[in-house]
C-alpha cells in the first residue's frame, strides 16, 4: 500500500469517526404512551366506580394524539354516552385540562365561547380529565352517563388512579 493510499484511508477513517461520533448524535424525542393492558384496567375501574355508585356510563380513554385507545360501555348505558365520553376524553387531552374548567370559562367569559366550536369533537361538559404522567399530558379520560358531572368526574378519577397519574383531580 502506498503512502497516498494510507493517507486516503486515514482520512476516511477519521471522517467516519467524526461523523458517527456519539457526541454529534442527537437523541430522538421520546413520547410516553399508554400501555393497552393498563388502559383497559383504568377504563374498567371507571366503569366499576360508577356501577358501585349506581350509574350506567361509558368511559373513553384517548392517547396523546387524541385517538381512541379504549372505550367501554356499561350494560344499560345509553347510546349517547359513547359519544359524550369520547368527546370529553378528546377535549381534556386537546385542551390540556379538565373539561369542566373550560365549560365554566366559556360561560363566564363570553369571548371564550368559541372554544366549544373549535371542532366537532370538542365537548365543554364536565367529566373529562387529562392524563398527566411525569408532567406531560399523554392522553385523556372521559366519562359520560351519570346524572351530573360531579359523578362522571369521580369515575374518571378512578381511572386516573389506576394509571398512577400525577393528578387524579380528586378534590377539584
């Protein structure tokens, strides 16, 4: 091998080391996800809580993108509860807060009433909470069908407890 070839090889090796140096590599962003088995248990906990309280409801849990992950309808729950639970879960995830907070904002601040019409999936009615894990909203849970938002919220909170969410919205 000639000196010219040795120099070219050394340059190539140096270039490869420089390009593939871990110090130059950027970390890929990570996204927390809702494991399916745990999400199912959370939805079942919400259904059970409402059943124990005497209510027939539906529960929906959406992922960080607002896509439906799990939805359960208790025996005897009305068909409308499927839509309301899904929309509450979507809303709490999308707006990053409890749906009742935004319902009250829309009533108390007329200039925010447009929130209700942002898209056809938004529902400003209590019973939806964001799922916050490690300070990051990774989904939403919504319950529909109990005779009052405070009852829907107790059941949604039961789901958050199973998920070990940062905030279970127990006393809010």
